[in-house]
C-alpha cells in the first residue's frame, strides 16, 4: 500500500538561481532581490510561501524590479519554502527561516 499525502507538495524549481532573500532569517518583512549579474525576464512574478506542512501561507505578485518587499509579519517561527512563478511555471524556490 502506497503512502497517501493529504496536502499538496510545494512545487520543485526548474530554473537556476536568480533571486535572493534578505535578511534570512526574516523578521516582519524581507527583500526579494535579483542577484547581481543576473538577467531577469520582464513581467510579473507570483510569489507563494509554504510552511513545512505544504500549506500556503503568503502569496504576492511582484513586478520585475530589482527589489521587492515581502510581508512576512503573519508568519510564525519556522522553516518555509518560497516559490517564485513566472507565466504559470515554477521559476525558482528558496528556503526561508523566521
């Protein structure tokens, strides 16, 4: 008998590292920045933050600017996965600690 998951697993990244999160561990807000020397496809990006149980905690849309502020004030202490989507596909996934 196979293992049955009751929650959806967060997506797996398909692209290389382009974004960074600072500071990490985060406080009430963090900055999502494009790493130096990286080119970023123009357009909007959808950010989703999942807790360790795979539950969606935060979602936010950002544009392709160099810096974006993500509100993490409602997150409790723990480990999170921040997934970045572009055009409906996973662009990158980062670990986030609060």
